């Protein structure tokens, strides 16, 4: 019974991580490396 819940949780986590990485990559491609570094730094 725990398995589907755990699998679902990992799916959501993986999508969130991939989405965040995609946004950073897109920002880096558009604005250059220093822009992405500023975003990560906060």
C-alpha cells in the first residue's frame, strides 16, 4: 500500500527538480552564466 504513494511522491519530486533545472538552463541560455548564478544566489 505504501508503494504507489512513494512512487507518486518521487514522481512529483523528479518533475519539480527537472522543472527547476530547465528554468535555470533557459535563464542561462538567454542571459548568460552570470544571470543564472545571481538567480541561484538569491
